[in-house]
């Protein structure tokens, strides 16, 4: 199976930046990858996604203009650059590998594999 290993989370002040990384191993495909997040007491929500050819990206309205998703296919790694962080961005962030034929990228049910999650805390 696929294993997704995340890193880069931590504590940052409001207005600061963090860069999350997700390294994939195992049996992988040239499929869409993404990031979701989950705050305490809330459901896991979509953050961003990117396809294999890096020709298509999607962002949640709450992060558009502040976050940037990217990938290095040679390294099988996906990144999430987070700028202008707000306290409301505090959550556990999860890397995701979508199903081969997924279209509804904002739904957790379209995800085949999840990372273990990395904590991002934004202080005010």
C-alpha cells in the first residue's frame, strides 16, 4: 500500500509562514494529491489539491491567495506553502492521495490514502 509521511508542522505566530511536505512511498500512481485539515471538534475539510501534470489546482476559499500547493514528482513529494497564517488555520493537516478517477476533490470520500497528519498551531 501507499505510505504518506508528512513533516513541517509547528507553532507559528499569526502572519507567519510554514511549509508542509508529504513524501509518498509504496505503490503510487500519477494521480491527484491534496491536503485536508481537521481542527478539534470539527470535520476534516478540504484545503488544496493538485494533479500530476501540475496543470490543475484547487483551493478552499478560506486559503486561496495565502496557500500554495506544489509537487516534485521526481521526489514523489507534495508541498503546501502556507503564508499569512491566521489562528483559524490551526488544525492537524493531512496529506491525501486521491482515487485514480476522482472528480470531487473536496470530498474526503474521494481519497484513497492519508498521511498521519502534522499539527499546525497559529498563535495570535
